[in-house]
């Protein structure tokens, strides 16, 4: 079933690549941000089924955004160039997709988060 996705990624080229992959997987990116301020506002106000969050957003910790998404009861997972090493302490155990990722890896993480 197609999902609406909130995508938070600070690097524009990687964000565009992820949007393409998410859409190729049959889902829709309904909101995206590359900085913590916009990400926080979207996490609070946007209508989405799933959030995909970069762990390190321009040197800022994604924890406040992840807390907002979790507080709304929405599923999410992280994307990171560092794998699970950088996961904020409060979110240990949250799935992490290592960047750069393959479409199959991203699709598997989306399916798992939505199930």
C-alpha cells in the first residue's frame, strides 16, 4: 500500500536521490526538509504515514524531530552515512539504513516500518 513520506536529509543531492527511490518504490514524498527548523515544523504539522530521518542534520542532532514523530505515533527510521553508530541514545534500536543505499534496502526498511 502506498505511503506518504516525510523525508529529512540535509544534503540536497542525496535527498533528491532518496525521493526518486521512494517514488520508485511506490510511495510519495509529501514533505521534505534539509534543516532542523523546517524539519521540526514538518514533523509537527505535516500529514505523513512514515518519516525517514537523517541522523546528522548539518551538524545538528535529529533527536528533537525524532521525538516529535514518535510522539505522534508515526513510524520512522534513520538514514546515515555512519550506519547505526550515530543513532541518538534515546533511539537505540531504531532501524538505520546506511547511505548510500540500494533501492531494495530502502524498500525493505519502508516495508518493515509500515508493517
